C-alpha cells in the first residue's frame, strides 16, 4: 500500500547513496551508480526476489537514464541489466559514453 498522496512505485533519486530507489511492500529495489566526471557508471540493479516480475527494474533504469539525460551526462553501463535495457531501447544509445 502506498501512503496517501503518493503514487505506487514512485522512483526516488537518492544522490547521497548514489542510487535510484523504489520501496514496495517494505522491500528496497535499487539502481546504483557512480559519477566519474561528466559520466555516470551504472554499476548494479537489484530487485528483491519478492518483487521480481513487476517491471520494477525497468522503472528504476528509465528514471536513472532520464536523470542522466536531463543532467547531460554520458553513461557507461557496467551493470548487465542496464546494458541489455539500452540494447532493447535504442532511443537511449545517444547517452553512451566512450
């Protein structure tokens, strides 16, 4: 259940922890990154087993890539999920760095 006034499955950016987060049913899903100058390296995407199959990893990665685009940052997908996501969604390939 979501709190009143919030939409379910809202992705939150937690820059202090260098990650995008979703809390669902008390479980934390996340897409982690590290900044390297004008580039963002996406290092790990994690969805707890209890939450898998709901499209949460995709929601996290879409939010993270939208943030990178808005900040004009190039990305490097060190995470296999992020790399596969970009392969399936060519509209994000312009974000890829060297």
